[in-house]
């Protein structure tokens, strides 16, 4: 192909000044040049950055692209395989071995049965927040506790362990540069999960991990599966709840529309998922030569899939950089697509519907307690985008 190809020399992570909800400006610019750009990986290996909606979706559904960690051709040395059980970084048939036993645990029907419990947990958090108010950090008082309690109950983590467990998970997932602290927290979490698996084998209780323990999965595989469920079930939802509230408070006309019509909540959740795209990007490696967006991805080349620009693609979404809770063009990629479509997407949706609705009903005068530019964002190195804290207040 004779025309020039746009090149992105480094994967940008910095958000535009004053626009904490928008993808990095360089990514938006890359999409303007076309759905796919050349991207040399930091390790020196050639690669591609895919920013278009249709192209990202097609790669996610294409078995000619691999999710395997050991095939990621991004550095000048061989990467190890994913640890046992970590199915996000595997292909078929191993992927199905890990995922199939979980599918029945996360059906729409089963997740809806959890709604009453989610409502109770949310109400308890709001009660405590109201009693301690009229000011709070929405992250610690609301956004983190709700998904943490839910996922801990699903896995059967004892009540007395949950506070320290949440702290460990938060430490190794928050993107802070203290590598020693990160490794210590990750190791402690792995050790705890190993002990939990052993306990469930010996004395099963009414939870997902106990049900999985009654299978041919090894202890190591169960530990890896548990870690993925924790990461997906806690960090992403917690950041959607906090960043989503921040976005609503910064868009008063949209917030007013939701307050006026609570039935709008389903569309609101989908639009916030699209608009914020807290899971920013994933990688895939071509197993054979594949054409994507008019370019040939050579076998062995690793591509970066930019979810946040795909969900802002003007060829897929009208006025994509506008938060519009009445948007009709759905189909966002916040939960991915294809065989790796997020297993807990229905749980996350129910948690967000319940939590946002209850929060806005309980605190009709909720507002930021600091100027928007003073809200502390998570480090750019964090895999999941969000805020570190969200100071809010309300009238009493």
C-alpha cells in the first residue's frame, strides 16, 4: 500500500488537561489518521495500535489472534506463559477449561438473584456515609466497599479477612510506582488465595470457590482463577462507581436527566461504560498474516487494542466525546468481545445500576467538595483508570 502510515512512537497515557474523562489526545489524533497506526513496542519490537471500533471488535473475535502472554512479541526476550488459571491470557482449549466451569456461576438469572443483597450492601454503605457526613471520600465510603463485599462473598472470603484482603488487592492494582510494596501485596494475595483454596477443599461452603473446588481444576488453577475474578470483580467496578459519579457531577444536565427519570439508569450505565472505558487497552498477537483496517498484520506481531478510542470512534458513535445518557447507539466494548468477553459483566451492570440509583436518591444535593481539577486521579501506570479519591459533600 503506497499511502503513508501514521506512527505512534509511544503509547500515551496522560489525559488532556482539564479533561479527566477523555482518552489521551495523541490517541484521539491517531484515530483521526485511521483505525490502525504503526506502534514500535518499548522493547523495540514492531507492532500496531488499533484505535477503530470495528477493527478492535474484529480482532477480539478472530481466532487468528492470540491472547497468550508467552506469545506477546513486545520485548527482546521470551515471556513466560500465564500462571495456571489466569484465563484472560490463554487461548482455546485451555481458555474453555478455565472459563466453562464459571459460566453457570455468572448467568444473568443468577446475578439478578443477587440484586437484593447488592441493594442491602449499598444501603449499609450509604447509611454509614450519611451518619459520618456531610462530607466523605466516595472512593473509600462507597465505590470500593460495594464490589469488594460482593466478590468476597461470592468467593467465600471470611468476613474477618475482608479489610486486609481489600487493602492487599488495592495496593498491587493501583499503579503506584513502589515496586517493592506492589510485589509484597501481590505475594500476600497469592498466599492468601492458596490458603483459601485449601480451606474450601477441606470444608466447602456456599460460594463459587467451593463449587469450583469440586472439579478437576488444580489448586494452582483455582488460585489463578480466583485472582482474575477478584481483579475483574473489584477494581473495574470500584473505579466505574467513583469515576462515573465524578462524570455525572461534572455534567449537571445529564445528572438532572437521570434524577428526573430514574428509569434511565440502564442507558446511563451503558453510556458511562462507553464514555469512561476504565479498562483502557489489551494486546493480541497475530498467529498468521491477517489484514486489519487495510493493513497486513504479520504473523508474530503484537497489536495494542485501544478500548477507549474504539468507544469514542465517530464512525460508530454520534458525537462520541459527549456524555449522553439518552444515547441510542449502544454496543460499547467496555467488557470486550469474543471468547474473552468479561464473565462478570452482568454482575458489574447490576452493581452499577443499584449503586448509582441509591446514591443519587439518598443524596439529592451531592456535589464535589473540592474543585474538579483537585480530584486526585490514579497513576497513569494503573491498568484500570479512575480516581484515587473523590471528596464529596451534601446538604443536611
